[in-house]
C-alpha cells in the first residue's frame, strides 16, 4: 500500500506524484494554453502552491483567455480544471472554491446587520463614523472566519491602507519565503 502525500489538501500517492513529475519533464507544450497548463502544474505539484495562491500570482503566463475574463488572472476553479484535464483521476476539489449560494450570502448579511447594531460604529484606527466598512482581521483566504471576533470597522481610507499592507506582507512572505 502506498503512502499518501498531503500537499495543500491534495491527497496523492507517491506513485501519482512520480507520474506528475515524469509527465512534467516529458511534456512539450505546443500552444500557449499548454504552456500555461504546464506552469500551473509546476506551481501546484513542484512548488507546492494551492490553487487559490496560484490564482493570486501576478504571473503574466497565467492570464485568462476566455471571453468573459480576458486579461485577468485565472480563477482557482480554472486552475483546478487545468489539473483535471491532465490528471482526471485526482480527487475533485472544486467544492472548496465555489462561492456560497445567494441565500447563504443574504443570510450572512442579515446576521451581520443584527450584530453590527450592537456595536459602536466607528473606525478602529481613526475613530470616524463616515464610510465604514467591515474588515476581516484574518482574511478569509488565509483561514479567517466571518465571526464577529474577526471583524472590525474601518473607514474606507483606513480599510484600503490596512488591506494593501496585509497583501504586501503576504506577497513578501510568498516570494521571499
């Protein structure tokens, strides 16, 4: 029995990993799409990135060519589809990246409104009560939750500054780590 390797949730056996690596070394892309797919497979199985992390990379080779999102970064689901195109036997993971249903989002919004009315509505940094937005202290993409303990009010300007600072730290950690 082969031992499973867990890499960002991918449960693959040693044999499957060897299959991926040998495929990558012998794969000779003929089109831009195949070149992009090879790069995606390398990011996921060689560099150990998750599909959502790959979708956030500013790699010019990972730009969408579809009519709807032409010129934008690929979504995590598009990246997963590239993996399944070459390795259909791998465990399906699309459910992790699908957005919540409309009803669930509306319910969450209503719940937040009720919780928000209990709290003082002012920016946690500058104290203003104008143009307030909710900010996730630990972003959802990094394991944060919609729990009220993870949410704080920030005005529009402070929210923009804090978010850009968080992305700067994340980017430096990914690129230099």
